[in-house]
C-alpha cells in the first residue's frame, strides 16, 4: 500500500500497478490488473499459464508498455527506466538458451555483454563460474563449464538462466515460472534460492497453484489474465497459430 497520512511507518511498494492492461489481435491479453508488490523477498503471482501471464511479467520488468493504466517500479514509471533496473529470466520468448552450447559459452557471452565496450573479456574460467553462479546456486553444486545445456537438470537450467539475468544484481528480478521445474523437491530448492536472493533484491515469479506458506514469501492471486488458447478461441472461430508471437517480447522499453 502507498503511504497514508497518520501512518509514517508504511512504505510505498516496490511495484504499484493500477488498471494496467494489454490487448492483442484475439482480444484481451491481461487486465485490468491492480498490483502492489512489497520490496524484498519473493512475491508469487498466481495466475494461469499463457501469453497473458508472459505479457504481465514483461510489463513488470519494463520490456512492454501497458495499453492503459499506470505502473511504478521503485518510483520509475517509464518502461525504459524500469528496464534498466530489472532482470528477467525463465521467459522462453526472451532468454531461452541453445541446448547445444556449454555453460562456459553462456557465462563468457554474458560477461562480455555486461562489460564496458573497451574491455577485453577472456573466456570464463573456474573463478568466473564461482563468482557468477554461487550467489544464485548457493550451496547447490555448480554446473561444470564444459557441460552442455541440454545435459543439465531442469533446476540447474533455470538457475543458470537466473544467473545470467542477475549478473548485475538489478533491484527487481522477474523469474518466469516456478512450474517450469516439475519435481516437487527441486521446486522447493528453487524457492530456497529465490528467497535467499530476496534478502537483497525484490523477486517476482509465478505459479498456477498455491504454495505452502514460507517466511519472506508472498502469494498474490491475479485475475483477468487470459490463457492464450481461451482468448484465441473466444474471438476467432478459425484460430490461427498460437498468439504468443503477438506479445511484443524482448523489445527494450519504449517511451
């Protein structure tokens, strides 16, 4: 909740959205959505899978502008400013990795992208692996530099994608989908790692189903988020291919 008179101890939320919505060729994608996300910890948005949920996460991370409504992320309201202070992982339309590349290839590429243009960044070594991956993996075993992505477990693959998105430690880290990890045990391990990151960052992720209560974990049911297939069938009796492509993913924040 926003600051209110007579309540000096109450702080503005990290994310505040009012009436945000996006529509596509087949009708509503999401919205209107009202949302308050507190700073720190992990916030899980409970909503169905599909392009609606993807579009909402892209909006929260500054990769998409809502068609209407207002959104503020740590006081920033322009998509490009939100983009500059947020990370995004686990969204296949944006950060899917080629399975035929190695862990070392991915870390090297990301370190080069993150470096100043005039710096020559050598190929990632074991020290780089520990420095980059340890904050996300914690006590879990690190994947070998020579391991191919296709050989990683579901958990390690998602943790690696989170690592790549989190190299610069943005204030807001948006992680696509807890349900990507199908093992209950591994999903608990993933939550452990996200909660650990939430000690210094604000983490937002999603799940279809409610989760067991945990410290530093907030669950927010979100309504008016369309599942792609239902939105398409409701507006087109002869549906075209999946409208996921209709979601303008991956564009840097626009004015």
